[in-house]
């Protein structure tokens, strides 16, 4: 199949600008595969860089067994973080900046060394990590009604949106990632919970997967990049007026986000 990368990249960019959702690529292009979807994603990211945006990290999606079963896949996917996606402390998510947002609580890794695949392990990831930080990701979809298959979310930059980081930095040596417990609250009410082990057994495994996957596209993770390692619990729909708080416990602390 010949996929018009510029055409599909333009569709996603315009959907993001206008808020007008598009039909999933898999509906228009039956048989589109994972690699073709990543090529659409990379075309979009390259065009955004040409317009002055900068890559600040990566995000990993579909890390839970339940989500992988739902989509009939056996590995996660990834997207790029750009400088315009990070929200500052006490920032409010404006209605104009999202289309159909959902909230996920994640552990973010900030690197002190470059990481390049293949054969990178979780131990390699921890050694290359400067610090860990609690985060909330606002996932969003330019695809109509979130009716996505794996190629659809990959092409849509892994359904990326916005994210916010806690200001508490924790050394990887000071915490057991697998045993971290997180509780998510919506408008003060407990909504769901998860553990570090729910992210491929350990969030460091998730980042190791990412590094090795990026090797297929000749991409290296660079010092200073932020890596959102995957959701600890199910994504929750966000609506106007909502406030979410993710409590990661005494060591990592918590992080909150509010929607206009």
C-alpha cells in the first residue's frame, strides 16, 4: 500500500487546529500497518519541528495487558512529546487546547544520559535516569469518537495531548518502581487506582521497550528527554470544570490538573 504521508499528516494537523475530528485511517485505508502509521506520525512531527516546535521526550501508550487484549496486540506504542505539550504548575487546560480528552496518571523518567537500542534493559534505563517524577497525561484523539485501532492511534502520535509534571524529583535508587501505588481522584472523589507493576511489570521495562523500538527507526533517546512510561490505571474522560489529583504516595507525592 502507498500511503500519502503529507495528506494524512495534514489531516491530523488540521484536526488539532480546528477541533474537527477525522475518520480513522484504518477505515479509509484498510490494511494500513504499524510501520506506515509510524511514518505518518513522524511526518507530522517533522513538520511541526519545521514550524519551530522541539522534541522534549516520548510517551508510551497501551502498556496494560487489558488494553493490548482489547486491540488484539502484544506490545505498546509510542509518540513524541513537544515543548508545547507540557503544562506549568497550576496550569489550567483550556477548552481550545483539547478535543476529547482523557486523563491518565503515569511515572515520568527524565534522562541524564543518551539511550540507544537494541538490547537495552530495565537496568540500563535506571542507570541512565536522572530522576523520576509523578505526572498526569491528558491523552486526546483527533479521530472521531476514539474509534481507533492500533495504526490509528500510532498515526495520531499515540493519542497524545498535554501533560503536567510534579515538582518533586526522586532518584531511581530511592524507590521500588513495581510496588508504587497510585490513587486517582476526580473532583475529590476516588475514581481508580493502579500499581507500578501494571505497566509491563515495571515502568522501567516500558522505557526499555521504547528504546529498543526506536532503534527500528534509527531514533535515540537523548539526555534531558522526558519519558511518560504508561498509565497505571484506566484513562478517565475529562470534562469542563473537572479537577484531577493523582496521589503516588509519600515518596513521589502527587500532581493535579484542572480543566477550564
